C-alpha cells in the first residue's frame, strides 16, 4: 500500500473521529477535567477508550495482533 493510500484512508476514516475526540476534550469545563479524563482514558460516552481499536468489533488485548506489538516466546 502506498503512502498516499494510507494518508487517504486516515483522512477519510480516522481524522473525523480524532478531531471529534480533540473537540470533546477542548470543551471540558476545566483543564483539570480534560487532563483527568485523558489520564483515565474516558471518552465522550463515559467509557474507557481503547485508542484506535475502539471502533473494532473486538477490543485489543495484550495477546491480540491489534495491539501493535508482536509477542515473542
């Protein structure tokens, strides 16, 4: 996959969610509230966010290939 294709996928699929998340934090009543929610990984629905895998059907786990790290034994 080319770099251009990756960028197009990001812009189309991920950028709107990323911007919505940034906007949600920006609209917190205080900086302390935004920092606390970010530290606790709480999203706009009050649930623990799982990063980019949050939209996946199965959440990423330490044994999952979706966590970005391959386990070597």
